[in-house]
C-alpha cells in the first residue's frame, strides 16, 4: 500500500464533496404518476494530518475519509388485497385476471372489479382454507399473520413493481400475470435507501468510513522502519440481502470491515545493495481468516527507484 508520509512540518487539510439531485429533472414515470422526482444525496468528506514526532527522525501521517449516500425514490411493491389476506381469491370465469394496464382488465384504477366483455359469468371467489385437510388455516407459526399485519393496503392497480415486469427476465415474466389487481396489487411509496451496493459488491455509493495511518522512523541514514495500516467500515443495502418492498417491511444489509497492515525495514547494506524486509497482513473482515506474507529481498537502489517512479505516491 502506497501512502503519503509525514515531514518535518505539520501539514493537513479537510475536504467535502456533495452530489445532489436538486438540479436533476424528474423521470417520465414519476411525471406519469404525478409523483415528485427521486431524491439522491451523496457526501464524501475527510481530513488528513502529517508531521514530525521526533524532528528529522520519526514522522506520522493520518487520513480519514468518509462517505454517506442516501436515495429516496418512488417504488411499487406487491401487496395482497383485502380479500386475499383472508384467503379469499377472486376471479371472473372464462378470462385471465388482469390489472388496469392489461389488455383485458378486471379492475378499474381504484381496484373495483370490472367484468370483461368475454367473461362467462359474474365475479366469483374461492377460499383456499379448508380445501386441504392439512391447510385449514394460516400457518401455525404466526409468521404469515405478522407479515400481513405489516403489509399496507394497495394504492396502485396498474402494476406491482419491478419483480412483476412482463417484459423482464424469465422469473419476472412468470410472475407478471399474478399482478391482477383483484388479489395482488401494488403499493407505491417513497422508499429510502441508505448506502446502496451492487450484486457483486463493487458499488460506488456505499456508506463508508476509512482510517489510514503511517509512521516512519529513521534509525540512521542506512536503516528506515515504516509501518502503515488501513481500517475500513463499509455498510450498504442491496436487493440480494433485501430492501423493503413497502413501509414497515424488512431490510437487509451488507457489512464489511477489511483491515490491512504493513511493516517494512529498508536497509542500505552497500552503495549498490539494498535489503527490504516486509511483513503484511490483510483481513477482509474480522470474522474471516487473514492472509499474512513475510518477505525479504535485495535489490539495487537504482532498480528500486525506477520501479517507484511509475507509481503515484498519494
């Protein structure tokens, strides 16, 4: 790890960068639904300080960098209608149920049943409880009841969110017909996400605190000891761990706290030979095992300087 080192003078700085959606335009979808534009706010901030511990001999450098990212956006999640929560599922015989945007809708935009012209009968219903002797009611654990109690009523009968996209993935296309408005509909709300990562963990909008420190000590003109370390705390929300589909739903999060330490002793043995003894330790998380490397090598000072000239010292 290459980092800045301290000098005989105390030097430092602070910084702050903000990314905000205040000047962004609203999306077509939000305009169509009469909703306000999505909110995005990202802050990156930090401070650094370096200087002498013992002048001309021992120096320190410290850097802190933090990041916070928040979004608020209109989101539609799937919920059960009032009758479906009681185990009663409704349908019009002879046709496929469909929401307001389907080719053959069976509900209006307020969720009221609408009989299609080609239906062979009036609205009918069936109670799923009691048809199977092993399923006379909801599960005895109480989990489903608690989940339904947290579930808000539907307020959008046009769609049920991205998981029910009729032109999306195979799984989304398979789910799309179940968003029928009669039994499953949508709940549209302003969803807040604090720190969001990608499915492979390389997102740039996570929440993060990072601490970097370095100490250099010169024993004499021929021997120099360097210690550097980085500790980071990273937390974010992803669709893989679960982001609530409606207010009061359940959120998941990803937390990482990698740690990296490095120590090296550089000795000039002769005018043409330089020896470097190094020890590094890298831990992806305090809950996982760490990789440790100890090495010793001898190089010509000119070769070492040539390699260093290709790297940017931050």
